[in-house]
C-alpha cells in the first residue's frame, strides 16, 4: 500500500518507520532539554546515549572535566535518565547525613549479578537498616583486635613470596603479590578458610576475583540494551545475563555454600566459638535479630559522623526483626570477598608506589615503624593506632586514588537543592574522585603531600572533602577491616624492605577505565632488603 504526500509516494511501512523515528527524536530532544528547562548547566550530550559515551574513557576523568566546565552542581544524562551531580560539600553533607532520610537508597545497576542482588549495598529502606545492623558488629574494634594476628600470619607468607619474586625477577609486581595476600586475609578473617592463594597466585580464588572486576559496565552490551529498551530487562534476567562474570560469582557462591553447610553441621562443636563474618550471618539466618549495636569510633578510623547520626536520632535503628535467608547470606559474604579484594589491593599498590617515588616520606615512616613496632609480632590493631604518619600517608593515598571513585544516592521524596526540586526517583551522582581533586578543597591536588592530614590540618577539612569510603549511614561498613589490613601489610613490608622504583615502573600508573582505578599494567617496583 502506498501513500501520496506532497507529490511523493511512500509505502505504508516506510511511512510508519519514519513517523516512529521522528517521534523518537522529538522525545529524545525533549528529554535532553531537561536541565536547560530547569535552569541548570549540563555537559553536551548526544542523542540516545546522553553523556554515557564520554564515560567509556574513564568516568573519573569525565566527571572531573564536567566539574571544571560546569561547576559544583550540574545535570547529566544517563542515556535518557536525567541525573544530578553534586560536588558541593555542604550540600553533600545534607544529602548523606543531615537529610539522609530523603536519600536512603543507592541506585541499583540492572543485571549486576543474581548472586549479589541481596547484598547490603543493593538493599533498600527498612531491609537495608536491618541487614546493616547485623553486619556492622563484625567490624567493631574488639573484632579487629582478634583478627590482626590472622592478618599477620598472612603477611608472613607474603614476605616469603616477595623475597622469591625479587630474587627471581629483580622486581615485584605489587598488585599480584598483595592481591593474593588480600584474598588470604579475607578468607581467613571472614570465613575461617585457609586457602593460601600466595602459594598459587594464579589459582581459582585470585583468578575469579580478577575476572569479576575485569569487565567494563559502561561498554556492557546487556546494560546498553536495557538502557535503550527497558522492557528487555525481565527477559535478560530470565535468561540469566549478568554484567559481572557469572562463573566468577558462582565460584565464590559455591565456596560460601559449602562452608556454611559445614558450619551448620558442626554448630554444636567448634563453630559455636567462631566470631567471624560468616558466623554472624548464619546466626542471623537462624534467629530474628533487630541489631542495636553501635559501631563506636576508635583510634583507627571510627566515623564520628555516624555517631552524631545515631545520637541525634537521624539514623533510627530498625525495630523490625530481620532473619536472613540463604540468598541474603550468600550475597553479603560474596560482596565481602569481591569488593574487599579489589579495593584494598589497589590501595596498597598505589601506597607502595608513592613510598617508592617519595623516599623521604618512606624514610620518615620507617623511623615511626622502628619506634612503635620494630618486630613482626609488634604489628597489630593497637600499634597501628599509634602511627600518625602512617595514617597521614594512607589518607593522602586514598585522596588521590579513592577505592570508590563514584557513589550515588536516590531521592526518596521531593527535595530542594538551590531552588531546584529534585524529583522522587532521581539519581544523585557523587564523584569522589572529583571532590578529592577540587583545588578549592585541596590546593595543588595532584601533588602527594601527607602533611595535608597532620592533626592540625585535618581539623580544617570539611567532613565531606575526604570520603573514600563514603560518609553517613551508608558509608562502607568494612572500612575498619580494609584500613587495618592495608596498614599491616605496608608496615610488615617496610620492616624488612626498602621499596624503590625500577626501569619497569610506570610513572604515574595508568588508571583503568572500567569504573575502578586499578592500574591495567600493574605497579612494578623493586624491594631492597634492609640491613
């Protein structure tokens, strides 16, 4: 069938295709004028994709460029979804702390992983509060003191393998060495497993942990399909498509299931004495828990912001009783394995790089170590709290290379931001990497300077100027463990070795573009034995 229009002949099919295309383009233009219509700046976007194509070069670089061009508050387009980006630290304190009740939840990425769907960071509202109160006691100061000897044992193995690697190759690849150490410590401290990844750094534990974070969510064809055609999501979920390597998550899920089964079978014997992460989760599976534990601040890294929330009643404890099901137990345990591996491994690699490229800083830190903990058995939770210069170096490393380069919140109810009413359901982008490089907050931000975090200087910082683990009630609950783990391995290495650059050292290390900062080429340094 043909249609005549203005002297031109069209088939009905092409006429309908053209009409749909025109409607789609008009709708796209209308959506991408959202921020202009609401009087807010936004970077240039393209049809269909919005700003997302720019993020494939590294979302950390894109948002830093946006900040330089657009200011502290601006809009972006995640495909057809408008989102608000905020780097104003006063506003962020309102959103993440003071008015937390209006921004309780995080944005849940589609097809993230079926095994992770019930993880704490994906949980919402009352359920999130209940799960958080169950998980938080695992990371109390008392638990950390009990875990530090286990970490020390893993560090003993690391030093043996470091020596072998240095003698054999004349250098060490930090992420490879530390990654195996991190996997050992998580397995030992959180799950009571002795897997010794350091003996076989290419074994299934480390290999699968690497695979889980090797993909790029910004170029995932599944995420692209869902973003363009939301109606395909239930189909892809039914077909079990994931943007994280499915075999990797399934490997760890199977390990957790088997370990849990052994614990249940022997619950009347030795497992009753266990106090680790997995046991807390299993206890929560067998009985109702409300969770009224408070994670008090301590000398390592308590969060006074959280305490103010608890005391002021802004974060109300969930009175609803929670009983975890098996899927929830697996999700919490799995995210601890995976997230703990990548973030701590990357932090330690960058910290060793900074020590190698700043020998004066390394010498000063070694003097502090010699004063406080000269021997291996001296290193522990208590001694770390007596090393202020180590704390300064750690904080400055996390400022330049934060483990979480971007976090977000979802608006629960209409909320006013500088005259703009944020609608319910809008995603708030919080670019940590950008905030940590704001020259108004951090003069000469690209320069490594641990003195920024001397006590007298740190007191001048805005609470939201430095937040590598987030802040407020949804901050990383495993922060204490990650910090203790990273500091202990650094101290143990420096007790025995001087870390230096070598011809293979990439300066500065190249950053990944997949949503993490982990250097794709690794961090290669030289370890020289001390006299």
